[in-house]
C-alpha cells in the first residue's frame, strides 16, 4: 500500500515546480499524493521568504502539524514532517530549535537529498555521502503533466543582482543555469507527456547562460527559446521572472521572430523614481525601462506587459511616488503586482531608518492599484471583438463551460466540450468580466 504525501506550497512558481519535482522524487519511494495532511505519512511545507512574516506563517502551520503528529502517534501511526524552500534555507537552525519534531530541513538547492534525510531521521541505514552537486541531476527524468497541457520548467536559479530589498541571493544563491541539452531533453519529455505550453522559470530567467548542447560555448535565453520552439507539439512558450538589465538584443528580437513565444511579458520595474531605483540597487533608471519597452513594442506591436511595483520603500517621497504613477500612465500595463514595502531581515534596506509610515504606504498602494486596475480593465475591453487562440485548462463552474488561457494570460470562459481540455480553440471575445473574458468558440483545435 503506498504511503501518503501532502505538500503545502507557498510563494512563487518556482516553488510550484519544486513541489512537483519533490512529489515525483518521492513517488519512487512509494509515496502517493493525498489532499489533506490528516492522513499523510509525510507532510512537506515548501516555503517562501519573500513576503512579510513568512517565517511566522510557517511556524504557525508547524504548530498545527505538531498537534496532528501527536494525535497520529497516540493512534499508533507515524507522520513525518519536512520543511523545504527558502525559509528552510534562511532559518534552518532556528527551525530546528523551535520545531525539533521536524524530520528534515532542506533548502531549495538540495531537496533531492530529502528521501535520504527522511530515512536517516527514521533510523534506517542511509549513505551519508552526497556526491551529486546539482539537484537536477538527481531528479527523476519522467515528469507528470496535468490534463490542462501546461508545465513549468526551471532553467535558471539564483540571482547576482542583490537588490537591497530582496532575500533571493541569500536563499537561492548565485545565478546558475542548467545545460541547454538538459533543458531540451526535459522539454521534449514534457511535450511527449502532453504539455502544449511550457513556462521557463528562473529567479532571473533572462540571465540564462547555459552550456551549449555540443559544448563550444553557452546559449542565451533567446537561443534556448528558438531551439525549444522547434520541438514538434510545443505550441506556446513563456518565461518568468525577468530583469530589465538582462533583456538582451537577441531576446528582444525573439519576441518578434518566434511565433511560439507568447506576446505577454512580466518585466518588473519596482519604481518609476530614479532615486528609489538607485536605493533599491536595481541598476537601471526609469528612462532605461521606457527605452526597453519601446524596443520590445517595436519588435512585437501586440506585446502586453506585466510588472512588479513596491511602494513605500524607505525614503520614498511624494515626488518619488508620483514618478511611479507617471511611468505607469505612460507605459500602460495589462496587469501588475503591487506591494507595500516590508523589510526582509538581513537585507540592506531593512537597516534603513527612514521608513515610510504604514498609513502612507497603504494610501499609496491603494492609489497605484486603482490605476493598475483601470489599465487592466481597458486592456481586457480592447480584446472584445477579437478572435484569440485559447488554451483550455479546466472546466468552468457552469455546466458545459470550459476556462482557458489567452496569449495574454487572461482567463477566458467559453461554452465548449470537455474534449477541448489541453487543446487550443479560436474564441471570439464578446464580453469582459472583472478580471476575465468570455466568448464563443469559433473553431476547435
């Protein structure tokens, strides 16, 4: 009888990818997924350290799991608990001190060691030598693909930018890129398993510089994308998250020359103020960002943009905030993620004494989000009357309804047969909801 595994995933798409790979790795040890921790033999918390009070949320969840573990033990059942991800990397010793009942604590670079660590915690014999230096070399080659036809594929990890507000360089480490041959092989397996859309992942994905398949140099992300686009059956490519400093000319050109590369780009700017950008150590100015967007739109006129913004960074003045609003008004975004600044322990920004009052941060966030919401509604409304290729990813709430994904990452609601799942259909957009589109199917895949 298979053992039961429950994984709770916090944070980014990279963690979603890592959780899936841990599940695949543990499947080889006889674990099958379960929907609740209540009957799980192993519970993994795959954590994120980006947001405020991330660690406290993990400790709160561990408190609940401790009671469950005790109840299971009283019933003669064994439940192991593991903590993975960025909180594990940043606070490993504290985790062990505060939660000694946790069987394994593994950072994002070493979760391939998890089965052996769990064996050791259970008192079984385990080889304590770990000669493998890359987690990707130790993971199963077979990948599971959902019926929706989409898949994540990590190609790059870590970051060398050291933005003053960010913990990623400390929790994920220096930038490293997977060899191109390994990425192509995994992509081919994913497509063979039914993937039709692949999103390439990296903390700083457009810094990708992987070893070329036959040696003799390194490939850029653009070169990798062109090779991936040649895989038969792979209809769509995306990548996230990118950095303006690494948007090279060949990648910009690829947006206009590779049909499989979707016309939607997440390109975080964080602020429209040069003063704040310098304090953030972003390495670019607002003018640099504007010029970059102009170059991208020159190559691909239908390109839609998403971005990240932080308001209330230490020292941010009213003029700085107005500069952000001006940049948003000028660029125009299909969507964006907006956040109040919150200090991350160990980062340079956390040491600053010129904090913006919480009430002012909240007011600025609301003002910025209002503008972003208006732009998103305008962008969605501009799609009415257009016919868009929609990849159907799940059943809708209503009978006979399917929900798909447009090239611009919008949810699209359509009356369509369930056989459309994982396929692309041509949908004429007829209506706009608060955050989604609706239309009718003109041509099925």
